[in-house]
C-alpha cells in the first residue's frame, strides 16, 4: 500500500487522501494511516512542485565540479547548499570531491556564482559545465 500511495503522490502531490482512497479502493483512514507512517519514518519528507525554471528566467543550468581542501568537504557542502540557485550538492568519488547543480539567470549571474565559489578558502578548483540542452530533468522516481 505504501508503494501505491507514493506512486500516486509522485504523479500528483495535490491529491487528497480521499481521492487516493477512491483510486486504490480503500478507506481514507487507511491512506492517512499509511501517510502518517511514511512521514514518521521520513520516507515522505514533504511535497513539492515540478517547476519549469527556464520560464521563470533561469536560462542556465550549470554543473560544477569542485576540488576541496583536505578536511573541509562537509563545511564546503553545507556552505554551498545554502547559496541561492543551488539545486543539488553531491560529494562524489573520483578525482574531484563534489558536484554542484545550479540554476542561473544569465552569464553574469553564473560569473558571480563561480567567482563566489572560488573565493571560498577551502575551494581549490572548479570546473563548470553549462548545459546546452535538457533532455530530461525529473528527480521523481517510481517507488
């Protein structure tokens, strides 16, 4: 039942418990009980929307690779995660330490963002990639 509820919410998070109960052929209290359990176990963290950021003026999606000073990875990740326009921060394996996905309105904003990263005392080097075409951008996975 949990997977069915998550699947419904992934397609439309605005659905009421009553609507989901009707679709799944169970009582509303069954749905709310499962949703409470999903919230309590932190499987269901919240509800969100799927926004077309380009229509809001964010014309650039940027993937930035970052090399960090030893011992400063967590500090860097937390600082960068709070910056405006940052969508994701990952620490990764390989020759670099972290990858940041961000949205910028234009080249000037990208320039300020990149220079801001480079001014952090624990960022040794960045390598930015501007996305030319977005083929798919949807972090919703079926449960």
